[in-house]
C-alpha cells in the first residue's frame, strides 16, 4: 500500500478536524443502523486524537466498547472521472466504515493504514456521509494485550498486560485522494551495495494497470538511471549511500501510462545494505551500534493522536541526548 502523495496526477483532501462523536453504551448502534442517520446525542471531537481525554468525563476516558464517528464531506467538483479513495492512517483497535448507507471496509489493528476505492459512491460535486464504528476491546491479539470482563451491573471493564494506557479512537489522519483510472498500485524496492561501496543495484517491482517506466533521480532531480517494465534492476555507479545521521534519499519516480492517461508516483528511497554477522549489525558493510529508545506516542489530551509538534520536539530531545535510533 502506497502513502498518498500529491502529484500532477494525484490530489489529496484531508478530513482532519472536528467530527461528530458518540458512545454506544447499550451496544445498539449496529442493530439500529446508525450509519444511515446523524449520530444520536453526538458531540464534536477532534480527529486525529484519542477520544479518552478530550472530554471532562471519566465515563468516556474509561469506556469499553463501540464508539461512533461521523462526518459529511463534499467531493471536489474537479474530481470527475477520477478514481477516489478513502483512507484511514490508523484506527485503534478495530474500525468499520460506511459511506452513506454502504459498508466499504473494516480493519483490525490500531497501528496500520487501510483504505477503499469509493469511486462508485462519491460523485464529483456531491456530499457524502462517512460513518466509522470504532472498538477498543482488548484481546491476546491486540497491542496492548488484555481481557474484557463485566462487573455485577454488566458494565464492561478491561485489564491489560503492558506499561501504557489503552488509548483508542481515530489516531492518525483521514483523507480522500485521487488517482487516474490508470494508476500505480504498489511498489517494492530492494537495494544491494558492493563491498567496496563503489556501485549499487536497485531492484524494483511495480503493480500497475498500464505500461511502466521508472526513473531514479538524485536530490537535485537529475536522472541517474532509468528502466522500463513492471520489474527490473538499475545499476548505480558511485552511489551516495543512506546511513544513520546522513539519510540521503533518491527519488524513484514510477510512471504508469495507458494511451493518453498517465499516473506519476515519486517514492523516496535510500540506497544501503543491511546485514547481521555474528553479534554485529552491519549497515553498508560497517558495524553499527544502536543507542536509542522505545518511544511511545502518548501525550496529554491527544493520547496516541499524531502531532507534528510533539514529533519534532521528541526527536530534538533524542538527538540532544545522543540517540541514533
């Protein structure tokens, strides 16, 4: 799955902001088909962000079960004849999504993205209703693992076996993005570096529904190698290698074309080798010693909701203390 990017052939509409939100303490939302109507007794909530600490309400902070999010959004008029995709970067721990009255996707796992093609439900210039049912119940398969029990009143409670709070909700960005009907669907890249570091090989494999061309560009956008076809290899002489502290990145531009329709996808790639030899970890055939942290994305109010300010600040602190990973 490729990360959405804006190019001459692709556009993005972020849906971050205030959504409608409600809990489902009676567990009746599915039976009553809440996705077909405005959510009952809803309140505004910020997305992305954990729902636990956004309200002055202990019942919501410690809530166990289904919660619901909803947003009405207008499809840009200029998106006619485009493929339209709805994407969630992270929903913890389980999410099921409806567009208008139609279920379009569901996903288990709170730390990976998921998406669906909704072109057949999203007409350019028209409004759609997006509804999400999110469940935070723990099991031995969730992170953190845990168990759900009920007290004497039937209220759900959960116990977990880890060192962080079970924040839940829509934790990363939500967006709509477009591609042409001819498009790049997936790209796999591997690299090998010669022992003397004088040359490198980049292997590619592309999933696309058109003829494929690839161009490897340096940081100055100069083409250093190119090829054609859904898979192949590029040879790079005197490569500038990616390494810790100097993360040089090339751009592998993948072009899919069918007749007059074309999609461009720029993938940033670092050329490096990684290996384990005995008790040593080797990067570009040289031993590397890791000094770093197991970092939790937990913060006041936001919970596990992604925040660029906190990310920059945390990395500045890690650099200050001498971490390299």
